[in-house]
C-alpha cells in the first residue's frame, strides 16, 4: 500500500513538472500576449518569452522576466515598426490573466523597459500628416542625423527644401525633431533665412508624444541608425 502511494505521488509530481515546464508556459504566454497588446497597442505579435525558475512559480503568477515583441502598432498617430517590452521580477493575477486575458500586476519590482523602432517609411507618412505644406516628402536616417526633404510651394513658385537635424528627448515624455540646417534648391540658408522658412512651415512641429501611447512611457534614450529611429522608454502600470 505504501509503495503504491509512493508511486502515485511520483506520477503526480512528474505530471505537475510536465505541465509546469511544457504546457503552462504556452498557456500563460498566450494570455500575456493579449494582455500586453492591450497595454501597448494592438499589432502583429511576433513572440512571447517567459522566464521563471523554478517553473512552478508560474502557478502563483510569479515570473523572473517577461518579454513580448510585436510589430506594426499604431500609437499616437504613428505606425511603429516594432515594439519590444520587457518586465522583470513581476507578480501577476493569474486568474484574471487566464480567464479574462487581462494583466493585473500584483507586484512590479522593476519598471517595464520598452524599445520601439520607427522606419524611414513610417516617418515619411508621419511627415505627410504633420507638415501638409511639404509634398512628396523624403526621409533619410544615417549617421545619427535625420534628413527630411520635399517640395514646397511659396508665392507661386516651387522649391525643393531639405531639413537636416536629429531627434532628441526634449522632456520626459517628448521626442522632438531639432533642425540644424535648411537648404533650398541645394543652397544652404543663413540663420535669418532659416527662421523665415521655419515660419512658412509653421514650426515645423515634428515630435512624438510618448505620453499618448496606450502605455505612457518615459523617454530613456533616442538613437538614429540604419534607417531607423530607436526610442527606449520606461513604463509602469
């Protein structure tokens, strides 16, 4: 009798281990994908990575690290190519997660780290919506600078205007485009003419408000490289 109970206990422990290591991560990952998409904005989810050691911690909703990567998310009037969100040392209400696909943080030891990447093509669409005075805009990100160029009509004449500058954090939640130079039809303008062109463009007011994202973010860093604007931020919920 005792031997049989020991065997049954071992089978039970083995079954729990299999569920913990193989099935539970997949079930939890699906719920996390939906819940984090509700926080970050809906897109095309690439994958979810869960780390919990031992895996039995997941039964009580405790995780060492959760990472969700998504693409093509609309946020604050801007199409973001990819979003990667990582949370460390977190406890989640597992019942709400599995039953309602909602994330309720019971404990959040560290803030959520979010990296977003925006391509030249999507910045171009953003310029079309932000600066209607410029037609056929072009965007080039290279060597830590961003160049916006396009045709501008003024006084019945058409000019090819090129803006050279960079994106940087101007406050905790805003990433703004800082203009460092303007050329018209290939001719560099003096500071006085730059000011006049700026007035014609109404700014230009090109900025990204991270506070308007589904999950408001605090800007940590801004990088421009390989055709992408890369913003790293912190979010809490």
